[in-house]
C-alpha cells in the first residue's frame, strides 16, 4: 500500500500496530502490550511507534511510578491522537479491502498476511 502525503506506508507491520491501538479497550497501550496484540517483536514496533508519533498520529506518556518500588522499568504508554485515530481507521480499512480483493483473486491466500 502506498504512503499518503501525511502518513506512513501501510505495511502489514504498521497496520498491525494501528489495529492493536484501535482495538485497545483502554485507549492506550505500552510497548509489550502492543507487541503481543500485533504479534510483532519489540525491535519492529518501536521504530513504527516513533514514526507514528513523529507524524502526530500518536501521543505518548511515561507512567509516573518509581521503577524500583515496582521492580520493573517504567512503561511508556501510547495512544492514538484524534487525527491519528481517524487516519488509522482509514489505513486499516484500506488494508482490509486490499486483503479481501487479493483473497477473492487468489483464494489460497485466505488468512495470509498482506
């Protein structure tokens, strides 16, 4: 899928990250949650998150905790901005439509990644 003037390329990985964020019940997720929901490794999602945040599609915040008290690192939470949520819905919808067209043309691709 081609990039639009104001957004990222609609790669399968980017679409998976956006879909995870759109499907979030809380509206925000931290990196490990996004990895699990998108089925991608940390080294794949973090550059995507940085790119989306740079484009204004995402907002992020560090949780306000003392990591030593919790026995784990602080988490950085990501959420779609208003503009990002609208754009993400369009990009995910386009990816779904493309997948449906390809599956109709080549039924053996059913369930395969685009």
